[in-house]
C-alpha cells in the first residue's frame, strides 16, 4: 500500500506491505524538488515507481543500506533513470544480498540488488543544495540530509520519536546522542524533521535535544543500576517495567534490552 500527501512543498509517500487489509509497518520516502530520500521496501517498489512517474525525480539518496530504505532502487533506475547515491559504506552493502531475519523477510522482503554512486559532502538538485551529514548512531554509513535554506532535515532512522524504546542490536546510543546534538546545532532558526516513519516534527531542534536528553537519562540510570549489581534484564524491568511487544515479534531484534545494553556501553 502507498498513500501520499504534501507537507508544505515536500511530498510524503508512506508505504508498507499489506496483509489481511492491514499494513504491517509503515516506512516513508520524501520527495523535495527533484530529490527523493529513500525508496521504501521491495513489496512497495512497483507502487512507488508508478506513483513517481511524471513527478520530476532526478536523484535519490539512500539514508542507509537497510532493506526498508532501498527496496525500489533497481526499479527506479531501470524505469525512471534515477541516479541513486549513498555513503561509501552503505553503497558497498547495498550491492550485496543482505541476510534477513524471518520477520524482516515477511515485512520488507529482499531488495533487488542495485549499484549506487558514492555521495559527497553535499548534493545539489534543481539548484538546491543539501548538506550530507554522517550520523552513525543508527548504523555505520547512515546519513542525514540538511536543506539549510528551507530549514529541513531528512532523518532516515536516526530519529523517529523523542522517546525511543525498542532498538536493534547494532544501534549505538552514545553515538545517537552525539549525532542529535550535532544536528540540533546546525543552521539557525526553525527546523523541520522528516522521519523514516513518515512523521514531520516542526520543532526539530527541540525534538532532537529532548531525545538526546531522554537517552542521556537512560544511560545514567542504566550505569547506576549496573554499578549496584543489576543485570541488563533487571535494569530494563526497573526502568521500563517490561519488555516491548516488538521483542517477541522480532525474536529480540527490536527490544528495550538492546537499548539498555547500548546505554551501559555508552561513552
């Protein structure tokens, strides 16, 4: 399923595989003046390619290599001639077949392999320049795009909510905090964040700083409880009371325990 609308002059496309008339998990792509940020999962690739016909897409940027962000790469290259860019690390991984867990295969599927070009420190499309910012907190090779002229930031998976709970094992809480504080300090004036779940946060600087503060509090609490002899499971239950329901669905790949373990290791 694909649903689309506009937030100002940014075009939002929310997509997800539909089973039993229900979307399993929403992901988003954003179109800003000829630049497409992310391409969704393989199950919605055809819908996205059809939807983008005649919309003037010239360039796409993958925020990172995960399967729910690169799924339509190949189709957009073949049918629309779109040039696609990613960081050097992400580009290398995008060209290889990923190893997906059962829930990932069910929800997002295997993307067709694609070759993408390596992005530089900035990218210009239709006279508009976007700053490329390395943000490895979510995963190595993750990048955010900053449109300073229009006070916009395209976040990928680095920031999706002010109070994240369940995270993947390779997410790094310490780096996430540094990434968010770095992003909040860029530019001047208002800032709108566009996230991988399809949400827009108009108070972007405030949202980034509130998320960083929240995570720093989790780090402080986790380290204190660890010093008292509690295990990660006990720390999770002390702070959050229970595990996230996503943990059972994803066999522990998304879990609060991952957040606690990363918080304990944060520098």
